[in-house]
């Protein structure tokens, strides 16, 4: 039975790799695997994590598949936290065998000082173009103007 790990699972594994390998206050860990896929192409998966000397932490995980028919797909996500706040982002992109493209990314950033946050979403399709939206929130969850 083959099991595909989700990006959040991959990010957690990258964090575990970092925790296990870093004996000092700061450290980094990464893993990169390239394998044939069931479509006859190649799939690459990578995970990276870093911990700074002052408690900051960042992790990223992604997977990319390229197939003989010209189709390709990519999924990735990252999370980071530090003294100034935190950010998370995830997204995907794909190209079909005819060359049609689609892409999406969603991100959230939160200030450690104010508790205010911004949530943004961007998507692109070769058929309909680019769309983007962003909404800002106070620490209490009320919508506020983005500045």
C-alpha cells in the first residue's frame, strides 16, 4: 500500500528531523527524494526546516511531478514563526498535457505585537487570468482596513 503524505505531515516530519539533528540553539535539516511515478514520469519531494538561535522556526515542504505527456504538478506549503509573528502559506500549480495552467496560493500572516492578521488568496488560470484578494483582521477578529 502506497501512502502519500500531506504537506502538513511533511512539515511536521521536517520539524522532527530538525529537532532530532540540532543539538545547539540553532539548526537546520532537509530531505530531498526523487522517484519515478505511476504516470511514467518523475516526482520530487523535499522538506526543509530551520530553527534560529532566538527561537524562530521555519519549515517548508513541497512535491513536484513531471510526466512524459508534458503535464506537471506542484504542491507546497510553509510555516514560520518568530518574535515578530507568524506566517503560513500553501498552494499548488498544475499544467495539463495541452499546456493549460492553473495556480492557487493562500497565505496568512499574524503580528505578534498587535495580534492583527492578513489573509490573502491568489489564483491564476491561463483561461481566465489572475485574481487576488486580501482581508485584514484585528486581534479580536473584526475586519479592518489593510494598510
